[in-house]
């Protein structure tokens, strides 16, 4: 059995990561509903998502530098233990505390998970390159993680909502904590990556984040900047999901689960499309990223309309597809387009762009909701995203990224 697992180690790693993701989203759904039920405050919901996303602004750069210096496997294992510790804080908050103290510990739990995730995602991206047999396999394998991640998003929230309804929030949060143990066991005992293929940066100024920023080339720098700006406009829905779900479907935890599942179904569709054309799309960054931003922005404008529930769920599906394409596409371009020695730091820069941008986006959207209401927030931020997407498509339509030399963007 172990011999078969090692021969199919890429699939094994995908399965372990998918099960962990499902448990994680069950726990996040439980936390979001608890906060919504106790406070009914959209700003606190945005703060909850911000606690998950915002640590990337502080930690992702250091995570990338550390990954390139000491090796991705070491960073991956230690970050996964950090995820277990953070999730366990949320699990003990329910039986031990009540009121403001419980809310505080839930937010602290999410903050620790967000901090550990910054290191885990950075290391995992580079680790994937050590599991493939040849460079041409890397692009579809990286996009497979997007599909698996979104499958976990699809099944995790209904599980979380069901567990909330049947057994209470403590069970959902305990499953979240336990789910992180499977990837640890997989990496420690089952996988045999080609560690000799890993290129480390060593120490000194050449191993810094600034060195990677200068060395990656103008094209990849543009991808990072555009991703960050786009996420400011279109990536607020994770933080406000309980509020949006309450207005679209109703206030129950099951409604939140089904709403986030529609988002995940769209994300899976976007991820599958990206996976099938990963090599072709990775060479056309403006088409890929600009198109995804355009789709998401139009769907946000649709959410601003007074329309039946099926129409809004359709727009939710498109938001999921568009944001999945943007985030997975940005990560794909940065990994395939960068030399191996820079990939840890490029993953860190990518996290700063889309998680940091998303964290700020949630806070901005929450403030607008308090002043203008949810439909006006969708309309305003969708309009900003639409302008960004159109500018990217019209100004850089014919440009191509050469993955062999990431410093070059060639006209088609």
C-alpha cells in the first residue's frame, strides 16, 4: 500500500490537502455563523476574514525568504503544525468561554491560522515542483490544487452548517483542527520528493524579497501589482459571506453553507477550465487575469440588481469562477514564470497581493455596507473592478509571457 502511495505521491498529496481544506472550511463556516449570530455586525465579519488574510502582508514575504533559504519541506511541516494549533484555539473557545471573550479567542484562532497559512501556502507551491517528474507537468499540477481547494470549499461549508445544526459549533471546529493532521502525516511518512532538485538561495542580500522583486522581471512584477489592485475591488465576498447569504437565502447556518457552496461550484468550474488550458493561459497573463476580473465585476454588478434568488445565485456562481481564475491564474503565472530559486519568494509576493488585497477589500466593503447598504456596495466595487479589467485587456491584449525567460514580454 505504501509503495503504491509513493508511486502516486502527487495524487496522495492532492487528496490529503483536499480533505484538510474541507475540514478547514467547515470550521470557518462555523466561526462565521457564530460571529453573525452573536453580533450581527458586518464589520466584525470582515475583521474575521481579515484575520485570516491580512497576516499575509506581514508574514508572506518572510515565508518566501525562509522557504528559499532552508527548504520548502521543513517550512511546510512546521507551518502545518501551526495550523493545528490555531484551529485548536477555536475548538476550545466554544466550551470554555462565552460572550466577548469567546469572540476574541475565535478571532485569535483565525489570526494564528492565517499566519501559519502564509508559510504553508508558500512552501507548498515550491514543494509541488519537487513532486513532478518534468517541468511541463508543473502547470497542470498547480492548477489541480485550485480545483481540489475549491472542492473542499464546496463540501466543507455544508458539512459545517450541518454539524452546527445537529451537534453545535464545537464539533465543527474540532473537525477543523483534526483535518490538518492528515497533510502532516502524508508529508512525514508517505511522500518522497526529489529534494536534490530544490534550489536554495542561501543567505545574504541575494536571498531577500527585494532581490526576488528585482530579479523576477517586469512582467511578473506587473502580475503581482495588478492582482493586488484587482483583489481590492472584487475579493470582498469571503469576508461578507454570512451577510450576503442572509440577504440572498436567509439567516440559517445551512443557508450560509449552501451560498458558499455555490461560490465553490463556480470556483471549481473556473479551476477546471484553467487546468485544461494551463500552459496556454499561463503565457497570456493579461488575457487570463483581465478576463477573470471582468467576469467577476459584471457578476458583482448583477448582484446589485433587484432580482430573483436564482439570478443572484447565478451571479454568485460567476463570482466564484472569476475569483478562482484570478487567484489560481496569478499563482500559476508567478510559479511557472519564475526560476526555481525564486519561487518561494514569488509565492510570498502573490499571497501579499491577493490575500492582503482581499483583507483590505473586505474592510472597505464592510464600511460601505454600513453607510450605503449591500447592493450599492456591489455596484460601486463592481464598477471599479470593471474598469481595471477593461484597462488590462485593452492595454496589454497582445502581450505574451515567455516562461523560459520571465524578464521578457513579447508582442504577439
